[in-house]
C-alpha cells in the first residue's frame, strides 16, 4: 500500500451514496466495482463514534481487483446524526442491524469479507458469531474481545505513563472536566504511545478526530470521555463466550504497543477456530497508518488465500 495521508483521502470512489435504514440513512462509498470478480471488503470503522476517514487508505486494495466498501455508522460522518438520542438507543444490536441492512441494500450478502478496526472489529466479530452464509473471511484489527478485560489492561498501561500523567487524567475524570486543556494534554501522552506513534498525526486521523469532536454523541454514550476511559454502555460488553461459534476464516491483527494489549486480544486467537494472529512490530493501535507496508503485506496474504 503506497497511498497514505492526503493522497489516500483523494482516492476516487467508483460509487457513493446513501441507503435507507428505517427512518435513517447510512452513507457509503465503494472503490472498485461490485459484482465483478472478488467478494468486496467491507470496512467497519472504530469509535464507536468515529468515521471511515482514517481507514480510507484501505481503498487502494481495490487495485488488486477486490472492491472496497467504506461506510459511516449511524450517528457519524455522512450518516444520520441523532444528537438527542440517549445511551439506551446506541446498542451493539443497532449497529449489527445497520450492517445487515447495508450488505443487503448493496446486494453483497452472498459473498463478502469484513474488516473491522478497533470497535469495528468487535462489531465484525459480533456479526460473525451468527455464521452468516455469505461471510467469506473476517479481519479483526486492534479490537478487544472483552471490554472488562481491556479495562483492566488499560489500568496497567496508564500506570506505566510518565510520573503525574495518570494522576492528572484521573483527577479530571473524577471532576468531570475531561474537556480541560490539562486533560487533553495528558491524554495525548497516552495517544502518542498507544494509539498512533506517527508524528505529526496523519491528516486522515485528524479528520476523524474532528468529526468526533463535532458530534461526540455516539462516542460519549458507548465509549466515554476518552479512548482509555471506557465508562459508556460498552464497559461490560464481552464476546468471549460466543467466539467459538465463528466459522469464517479469521485474521487477527494488533500492534506491538497497542492500547488493546495482547491479553485483551488473545481470546480471539484462542477461541475462534483456526484464527491466525499477527502482532505488528513498531505499531500501536493503527498499524495501517504507522507501518502500512507490513500491515498490507499481512492483509494481502490473508485475502489472497481466501
């Protein structure tokens, strides 16, 4: 994968539009041509509450003949925003229904591959446990199999931050002042270690951050005030008991310095039958941006085997 940064963001789609989802709309874009050759790679972004922007470089995979579908999940980006909905509206089941609707509306339910990154990996795995007939492959990137397990691991990472950083974070979390400059500055220390180690941050990642800041409804409801402070409705969510039900060929990817530590990722490898796990050296939570050549090598090898 040679396209990065702004160039990736200008990779022209073959098609883009919206599909109706009940009373709402889901925005999508396609790079390559559906129904002409290989099953499409459908990309599920993280957050929850993020957008497709930071994953747009994956569109270059379409040059190998595999169409790539990106979409913005409900409440985010180009899809319907619902700022007045409470936390009880934003459920895993809602986003599973939206994904099913998108696959059906695009006419790809017979053959498709899912790649989910971070929260998107959790969502992709939750889709796969129901053994949909058309799922030809599953890529789970930088995702926790269990949020309670991940939360305990985040405490370990926070304790290893430079002196005073975690104390600053916890002081503002307790006071409800997570929008303060001091909290943001301390948060970036964690982000630069365990979320994205590139400096400066890639423009496509900054675009996603801007989208979240513009409407943090989903992120705050399901995740919490920051990436490592999960206080939302996902805090008790776990897939561990259902992972043995997945029967699609599965690739698991994580980074050497990932905020989603090996302990939080391991259940995917240990419990999904035949799952392959690759830990990307030198990367943290976004290896497709930090070490794109190695990430693409791993991903392409898996997709070619399918």
